[in-house]
């Protein structure tokens, strides 16, 4: 149970309820949405932005999931790792790849996957020390708009990690089932760094 009361969907109305319903249908983030619902402007704007970005699909979802899983493992956010690991598998990554995504010799990542992973790590750990070389490499594969969105989603993931852990948002009951269906085993579910 979270450190604050879960808001029931029936307590919401209008645009806030519409965004809530759409967000929980988009992904398995019901408990997170119930906590965000305490602040309807945050729910309406942050979740609606994520939904709009997903609808546009400017950055391939595979790369977004690589970045999110890498950041969540760095920040040791079990909630986000558990929720995004199956989504990364849905994007063609093997469970072993997802579990070892921070390893230099991670199996199953191609050069662009590694670039995205390395960029997410740098954005998370030492953004002030990034060199132009990584942007030169990013520009070989991504447009400026895609780089901006990849940076936004990576940095926003760090926010969600801290939000989830600070408020101790509980794992949804079916999280383990989703992990098992994605190829993780109960004794070898995705780990945090």
C-alpha cells in the first residue's frame, strides 16, 4: 500500500477521469494513477502527455523501453523495472537481455540499442559531463525531435522512479503474471542494479 490513500476512479470526473481511464488501459500502471489522482492537474497533464507521445510514436517503442528499463535499473525502481521489463520483451528483447541491460556485454542488443542504453545512463548519471560525440552518434540514427523526446522520456523516467519509491506505490496484483508471461521466471525475475 502506498504512503497515501489510493484514489478510486469513481472519485474523478470529466477530463481527469477520461485521462485516468485511458492511462490505465494503456499500461499496467493502475496503482500509480491512483496516487497521481490526488493532484488532477498532474494526472491530466503528465499522463496525457505520455499518451499523446505514445500515439505519435515518433521514437520507436523498443528504444523507449530500453531507456526506461536502463534508468529504472540504475535507480533501483522495482516498480518500473517490473512494469517495463515485459514491455521491452514485447519489443523484441529477450528476458535475459532485459535483465542484463546494464552489462557492457549485454546479449541481444545491437549497436543502436547500446547507444540508446548508454545515452540513458549518461542522462541519468552524469548529464553535465556528456560529450558531443554521443550526440554525433545519435544524429546518425535519430532526428532532433527524436533526440529531444528520448531525452525527455529518459529524464522523466528518473522522476517516476523517485515518485514511485518515495510514495511506496504498490505493485499491482498481476505484475508477477505479466513477468512470467514475458519469459521471466519467478526465481529469476528482472532485477534492479
